[in-house]
């Protein structure tokens, strides 16, 4: 029987956390899936060993050992060898929300056999154990991607790969691939929507996302300026899809930009120690057209020394 779903997992030095991720897949009630573990040049030995062991013991799992090329490259390599009609890209330090997640996805595809994209909910878990759920109250089917994107914004389900089911044929026919960036999943999601014809926003929670500020989002290869440029590019993609006549949707997009500016400022003050760069960043953020960030200290006129002290207190070590 052909596999319904390919689950692609980039893996890099996640060690024992990978076992928890794998367990959440093996305990699924629905079993007709394949898992492709892409070992992205792990250096801790145990991660590669776990990949090899599970691939040997469970025929649904396979492993690709690659030299380190980054998460986007790893996802692309996994996709290229996938064999199923639908794919999902998940992270090796997270888990599926329950053992009925794949059953729910199977039921959705049976109901909508030609669906191009399925977006589920997720649960965000902070280091202190605090949990927040993001999802819609009812399943919503869309033939208009603008309406889908607006509804997804309102539900705050994001452009993440790990709560999104993509149809492989749409990716192949339009030559879509992940590009190495700090927000490659959001950008891929928006590009994919240009070619999707029908979508489902699902009330089911798919995923447990364990929020970790030391994760790939804070990878040293991406500077604060990289994050800001990507956030502005993401906003431009939203504008191409949406007319933005809906004030609430525009507000949510700008809230997303504010959140990414916060993330960039954290990177700037926590990891990069350059007063010149901090001045350049604040100047660039203040110049963003028709956008007023939630950070008042960026927009209220004040001496840079004072602004710098405020930002350093909020984002510094």
C-alpha cells in the first residue's frame, strides 16, 4: 500500500530529544507513513547512532547522512527522496500533540482527496512549562487563498512547516524548495500559497512546539540585519497575496513584523556587541514605511544613548 504521508525530520545534535520525537511518531494509531531522518552532519555521535538504530529496527524509518548544510538543505534532501502524496517537515526536538494526529490527517485527506494544503493547530510550550494553544474552533475549507491566509492569521497558526501538510505534486510542478534563512519555513509557506487551489484550516492540534531561544531561530550565521530583511520580505509576500483592505489582517501582519524586530533586537544585544551596528539597526527599523513597531523607544525621539540603554536593559545579557 502506498504511504499517505512522508514525514521529513532534519536532525542535528539533538541527542536524546530525538528519541522522544521518534516515540511520538511510533505511537501513532495511524501507521501508513514514512519517516525520513536527515542527519545534517551531527557531531555528537549519539544523534547519528539513534538515527541508524531506528532505521534498522523500524522499516517505516530511513536515514540520510549528509555533511552539514543547514536545515533548509536537509529538508530539501529529505523531500527529494520522499515517496508519498503529502509531506510534512517537523523538528527533531518537538513531538506530535497526541497519538491520533496522523489519523486526523488521514480522515481529512479522505474527505478532501485533492486538498493542496492542510494547516493544523499547535501547542507552544515554554521552558517554564507554560502552555498556549493556537487553533481554530471548527474546520474551515477554502478555495480562495486570500481568505485562507486571513483566517490563518486570525488563528495565529503561523507559516511553520511542522503544522502544515503540503501536497508533493504542487512543490514538484512549481519547483519550490526551502532557502536557507532564519524564517525559511514562513517564506516557503507564502510562496507555496501562490500555487495552491484549495486549503483546509483544521481545528485539530497537530504539534507540540518546545520554544527554545537557543534553537535555529537564533543561529549565529543569521545576523539581526538578516532577520530584519527576511521579516520585511515576508511582509511583502503577505502584501502580494492579500489586498490588506482588512484592517485586522494588516494589524496581525504588522504584529508579526514587530515580533521579528523583537527577535532581531534580542540577537543584536544578546550576541552581537557593536554600538555601530545597534545604531544602524535602529535607524533602519525606524525607516520602515507605514509601520509603527510596538517598541515605542524606537519611534519616540530621544538621544541614542538613552534609547540604547533601554534596549540593552530589555534585550541584553
